[in-house]
């Protein structure tokens, strides 16, 4: 599988814009909307089963069919589907992915947005920039004319929640297949960016039917997860010109791409009152025969005063020191969101950090910086990766100095120490593992029900077990910690691993199957986990592998 980083994509988009004047095509899946409170398919399934538990159509489905989104949708009337989606839309909010994607479209780096989502988040985000692109609903069309799609444009491939038609079943997909394929083919060649998409519906097959992406396709994999198997096959085939970008969710991806492209911050975030002023400039109040109302003159003056006080900070009275603090906080927040971490050092030098709010925010910034370094270090399996892990450890140390009550900092600190300790030989690695254990214990001291820290602590003890010639006493400790983690709601996977290492096979495989059934762990991970190495030839392991291996 061929991989790239955001900087490679940013360069490609800049060159495309400079050389041809074209922007990219962005293909959005449900993952782009999830932080905007729009549920994923698995959550929709749960809602349908709860809301329509008495439906005889659903009752007629087999158990595996009741877990299938399209099968369940076929049991609902069109009205029921629309009511379900309207509820989701009414409760949704515009998230960072859509805010920054819209900004990129405004800047000319994106020409088309194709989406399989029903929500209106992208249109609402674009409206914040007074951008109203051509909008196409494939579910509403009977045929396409000879005209091409206008740019900028948004194309709904599954229909819109408020449209006459919604494409939810396999039969409905078949009806619009030719339209969707034709829609995709009509778009002139340009870079493709696929984000938040699981490739589980027929549209994926239509996309790869293009076969060759001359300006490259970039698949944004969720965090460090491997892409689905059908996508991996394409990413391995050089003829597709397709690449994977790992390490991000949809929000962080579009924020960081926006930063790399050096597009200015949205005015409604950086300069909200100037944004309001621009809105006022495009409004006309009602006029009477004898006089013109002065309402807008009054509100315009308020906005001008706010711009002077809060944005330019002209003549801020001493009594309004909180305004200065708020502006510093905004500067810090922006630096953290954009990943401009060196700005933290500048702000710390520039301003006094006696203010508790600022210290807490700086601590959060250094923690986020540490996470970014640590994640990159984990993906880089060489001395450069080790150096990144060491850097992240220093950032966590700084975060803890600024605020010693943040349990997440100590947990993340422990993760970096454990990763580095596992990579190094016993002489160097063992002290780091012991130090990671102390950090997890500190995190638990601060937050006693911190299930993630308990799980990580158990894992660190198992790592120490390997460094200490398989000392069985350490497994007893790990077992006790794993049981506590489960008590607080953690997955039982670590528990199954400890039992496997203790060679208590029956309970180990029983728990492992429970974990696999709940989809808390993939068999791909288990196949690479050395805790199960001595049990690979066990008949129970082979059976679980056959049953739960990813297709």
C-alpha cells in the first residue's frame, strides 16, 4: 500500500490550481458528519431496532439481516425514513470538517463535493461564507442533460433528507446506477480526496470503475486504521494512482490541510464582528414613505464598537483585562487546532502564564503536541520514530508541569514511554516501561475510574513481563489490573491476552470470541499480537480465525 502525507496532497492541490485553474473533487462519507451529531450506519441500525421493535417486517428478517443497514431500511416506509433522518438533521451541528472544507472551496482548492450523506452540513457550512454552489440531487433525476456540472458544485449521490427520493436499499441503488456512473464520468480529471467513507455501498465500485486517476486519488484512512480490504487492493495497484493518508479523523484532516494550504482562518471564528459587519453590508432594511428606519445604523455602531474593542483591542480599559485574556485564549485555541505548536512557545514567552485558565490551555496544547509527535513516532519504525517519541515525552512533561491534575496527560505520557520501551533492548527499555507504569498509576490516582489507563497499565505490565524473562508474577498483576479495567467498562481483550499468556486456554478463547463477536478487536490485530503466538495452531484459534477474519 502506497502512503503519502498531507504535505504531499497540499502541494498537489497548489500545483493543480496554478497549472490548470482546477480544484479537487472531495468525496464525503458518513465519517465526515459524525462529530456534527449525525450518526453512523451502525447507530442508525440501533435506532431503527429500538424505534420499530414491534415491526413484523423487521421480525421476519434473519439475525444477520437485522444488522444490515440496507435490509432494515427496506422494512421502513419512505415517510418513516424521512422522519428518522429529519430528527438527525434537526439535532446536527456544523463540525470542523465541513467548516474547513467549505473554506477550501471558497479559496478555489475544491471544485466539487460528492457525498453519500443525506445531511445538509456542507451546504450550511458554505452558507457561512456566503457561498451557494450549484446543488445536484441524483435521486431526483431521471436522466442527465448534455450540460456539465457547474463548479463549485455539491452532488448528493444518495439523495437529500428533504428530497422526494432517498436511496437506501440495494434495489434503489440499481435504479440510479447509470446516473451515478455518468455523474462521476462527467467530472473532468482532477485530484480526488476521499474522506469519512467506509466503501461499503455500491458507489465505491462506480468510483473505481474510472480505473485510473491521472491527478491521483488520496484515501483518508481513519486515524491509524487500515483501509477496508477492497480499498487496500486499489492502493497497492500502481495503475490506479491512489495513495493512503493515515493519522487523522475527518475534522483534523481538513483543519490540517487548510493549514498546509495557508488559507486564512474563517472570519466568523477569527474576526466574528467583522464577519457580522460584512453581513450587514448586504442587508437592506424596510423603507417608509417619509423616513428611513435607523435600526441598522444602531446595530452597525454596536458592531464597529465591538471590532474596536475586541478585535483591534483599541483603548481597552484596565477593567477589561478579561478581554485581553480572551484574545490570548483565542490565539492559543487557533494554534492548537491548526497544529501550529511552536506558537505555544511564543505565546508562553510573550505573556505571563500566572493566569490559571491560560496555564490549563497551554497544558492542553502541549498535550496535543505530544499526541501528534507520539502518533507520528508510532508510525515510524526506526530511529527517527524513536526521536519523535522522545520529543513527545518532553511535551507531556511540560503539559504536566503546567497542570498536574490532567489525567489524560499522564496516560498519554505512559503510552509514549511504553512504546519506546518496547522498541529498545532490556537495559534501556525496562526503565522506560517501569516509568510508564508510574504514569498510568498517576492517571488513575487523579481519575479512579479511568478505564483506558487501567487497560494501558495492564499492557505495560505485560510488556515488562516479556523484558523480565516471562516472570509469571507480572502476569498475576496484569490479570488483576485487566479485571479492574473491565469493571469500569473497558474491552475484555487485554484480559483474554493475559489468560492466553498464562496458558489458561479455555477461558482465553471464550473471552476472545466474546470480544470478536462485539467487534471490539479485529482478527488482523490478533494475528499480529505476539500474546497469541504460542496458540496459533490450536484448533480453537483456527476456528475463530475462519469465523472472524475480515473478508
